[in-house]
C-alpha cells in the first residue's frame, strides 16, 4: 500500500470523482495542488491526457485506491449527510435521485435556462432550486461531490460551465440510502404531457404538413403518449382561445394549431408544472387529468381508413426510398475514399464475397450486373460498415441512433416497397422521419 499524505489523498479523490465530467478526465487547471499532482504521477496513480486541453485521469492502480477512499468517506459522512438532508421533503429528494442522480454523474450548478423536459421545468421553480442547491452543497461539504468545469473540442479546446460531479460509488450510495419515489404512474403520465407539447410547439411552427405529420408521429411513438391524452388538454385550451380544437394526426390540416404561444406556455406551466411541484412539496396530492369524448383512430385503424397509399403515392414513396439508398451508398464511398472497394475487401471479406456472388447470380439469370459492388449491399452491410469505421461515420454518441434509423428506413420503407407489400400511412411517416434524420446525419458528417 502506498503511503499517501492527507493532502495527496484529497487530490487523488478530487481527480477520481471529477474525472467523471468526461471520459478524457478532469482538467489539469482544476487541480491547484501541483506538488501533490506530481507525486501522484510519480507513484503511477494518475496519468496525464490531452484532448485539445490537458486532463488528469486515475490509473487502474489509482482508481482502486480512490474507490477505497470514497467508500471510507461515505461511511464516515453517512450520518452527517442524512442529518443535513432531513430538511428536504422526501418526495423532492426522491425526484432528485430518480430523475437525475440515477441517470448521470454530472449535474448543473446554475438554474436551467433552456427548458425542454418537464423535469428541468420543475427544477427551474425557485422552491425546488433552493433545495437542489442545498442537496449538492451537503454532498460537496461532505467530500462526496466535486465542482469542476465541463469542456469541449471547439476552438481548439474550450472550457464551459462548471458542474457538480459524483462517482459511481457515490451514486450507488445515494440510490440505496435515500427514497427514489416522487410521482405515481398516473401523475407522471399527465406531467410528461409538458415535454411532448413543448416539442410539438416547435414542430407545428412549420408550414410543411408532411414534416409536421412525420415528426408528430415520431414524438408520439417515442414518448408513448396517446392522442386521447393530447386531445383532452388541447381542447381545454381551445375553449380559452389558446389553440384550435384537436384534429388529430390523420387530419388534412395540422393536428392542432397554437394561436397564442405565450398563453400556451403559461397554461402548461400553471396546469402541469406548478401542480407537480406542489405534489413534491406535499402541498397538494393530485394533478388535474385531461380527458376527451372524441374517438381518435389508433395506428392499426389507420389501415382501414385513409392509411393505405394509392398508386401515385406509392410511386412517390418508391422514389423517396430508392433515392435515399443511392445517397447512402455515395456517402459511404466518399467517407471511405477512392480505394473504398479495397477497404471493404480487406476488412469485410464475407460481405465482399457475398456481393461478388450476387453479381454472378445476376449474370446467370441474364440480368445486367451492377457496375459497382456496393449496389448489392443490404441493411446488415450498411450497419457493419458504419460500426467498423465509427470514427468516420459517427461521433460515438449518435451511433445507436443512426442504427435505429437505418433499421426504421429498411423495415418500414425499403422492404415493403421493394417486395410489393402494403404501405400504410404509418410506414410512410416512419420512413420519412428516418430518412430526414439520416440525411441530416450525412450532411453533418460531410461538412
């Protein structure tokens, strides 16, 4: 066991906890104790890294020592921390743990300025924000939290806002030691309408009806919010002159229109966020539910109504799907460079041989073979290529999203149209949404 002074152990702890700000580590500029840092480097407990700016990270040996120090500190400070947090209402504490601590290691120091989610909208309420500050002040004073700067690669390396940071061991302790309950399922189903309606507010500003419908459908699918839930609150606002009546996804017009954006936002805050905050503060036990008597067809019923594309629409759909695939192939070739075919042959021998076989099959059947082998690629091949060369095609964070959208494009668009299957409005919307996402991805990676 390495004999470290108290000061050196404190620096090691700060680096170990603070390095969770980014995988590259904590900024070296945040470590003021230069002599202790040099000692930790000499002992092989930390290492220097550079990703546009200079960072410190713990080595494997340093991490093992730091983990033991963190666990010891948790035991030493446990009762002190529990005493400090008694002033925070149980449901508020549950909200912090469930909605933030259990999902991340990095947390804001300043009140949310850009608000999109219902969680952040609630957190921006001064009553909750005071308790949030008290919660992290307690963690920091107990040595279970580090304040440090986030940073990015732009402009050759740029320091951003300061954040609170914890380690996996601290998160595990907080989750096990404090309550994780805040709202019932029914309450949350009402509150999450806030996030959905804020997203829809931006989408409905577009005059492109197809775009509105595609994005609208995707949001409903992603959030598992039903049109019945939306119809209830929209029709309530319609009576106040804030919106139109709720028309639905399959309307020839927009699903609904917002006449007064300012009052729209105020209504959401007053009827969704404020009651939710009151529930956490135990000043109120329930939140208003919104219902409608309208019968709104679900997506299965769409097939029976106007959901099946006619011949002209099918022709347009074929052009959309096939032109995107040509774009995708050109994009892959461009990113791989002039010797793209050689790279595929070297790195994907099975795929390359499969393309060769498909070209030979064309010749055997009297079909003019494709001039470029990549024209024989299918979904699995595209995904394998993107995964293999992830640094060329994605930044890492969006790889999963790209794969999901490629699958959506293939499943809802390419397969049905190429195999003469029924194409419903649902499939059209899903395909167009996927293609829009993928084209934007290709545009970004081509810049």
